[in-house]
């Protein structure tokens, strides 16, 4: 039996009292509780929704602590799903793209000298691409609905994966090169790498960013479908 709008709103307001920071987890929990109450109504239990909700929270969900723990478990499972799906897509495409990247970098290596102009150009390309990706994700994520001061777990996770992992991985090669290029401190020559190396790393991290972007689109399509 479908709940009345005012009954559904009462349940929604009640669930807001629990510490569930992410919109997707809150929506899933709200849908789970509403479905359970509708099932009880369909089975002939016509008590007030507030009574059914209290009984459900206290008996089946373990009270406030049980609900908040359920939310944390669902958050971990959601992050794990995104992580596994992203790497599955990444490894599915990386094999045939690996050859193209390797061939391209070998060719570029013949034309890119290890001097300030070309090194700065590669770093500029890296930072510009990262910034463009960040803006593209933010624009795309504007359609994800967030209400009641909730955050989007999808948005948080995608931005963390793409725009934390990629810069850190690239900085491991970029920073030593910048220091050596600007200071010409050759006593630390062992930290210096040819510009082609951060370019190779950058190509592979871009493949990972592409995988994360595809996951984002899939999840957003699922959210709209629901």
C-alpha cells in the first residue's frame, strides 16, 4: 500500500535526525524504511505510520546506533563498488591503449629535449588538463540533487579518486624536475627525470580518469532512473 505524501514526509523528517551525511545513502535508507512500512500496510497493519516507524527503528534497525552503523556500512560498500568498477574498466581498456601510449612516447622522446621550455610546456599541459577535468566533473555533477544539506557521495568519491590520486602521482615526478630546472642544482641530479617520464605517467593517469568519468556517468544515469 502506497504511503500518503504527508506520511512519507514524516518519515523523511524523522530520518533526517540521524547522522547520514551523504545524499545517496540517505535516499537508500529512506527508500528501505518506506518500503518496509508499505509492506506492513499491505499485510494488514494499519497502525499510525509513526508507530510503525518507531517499531521498525527499535526492533529491526537497532535504534539510532544501528541506523548510523548501517549508513557507514552502505557508504563503504558504495565506495568499494565504485573502486572495483573503475579499475575493471581501466584494466579492460589499458591493454590496447598501452601500445598506443608506448609508441607515442617513444616517438615524442626523439623530439622532446630535456630543457626548460619543453619541460615547462609538458607541466603546463598536465595542469591545464587536470583543471579542465575538474571543471568538467563539477559541471556534470550539478545535476545531482542534494537536499537538506547532504553531500553527494558519488561527487566526493569521484573527485577524491581522480583529483587526489592523479596530482599526487604526477607531483612525484614533477616537483623534482621543477626544482632542478629552476635551481640548476646538479648535485641532486639523481632526482631529475626526463620530461618524457612524467608524460608517460600522465597518459596512464588520464586513462584512469577516463574510467572514473565513465563510472560517474553510469551512476548519474542510475540516480536519474530511480
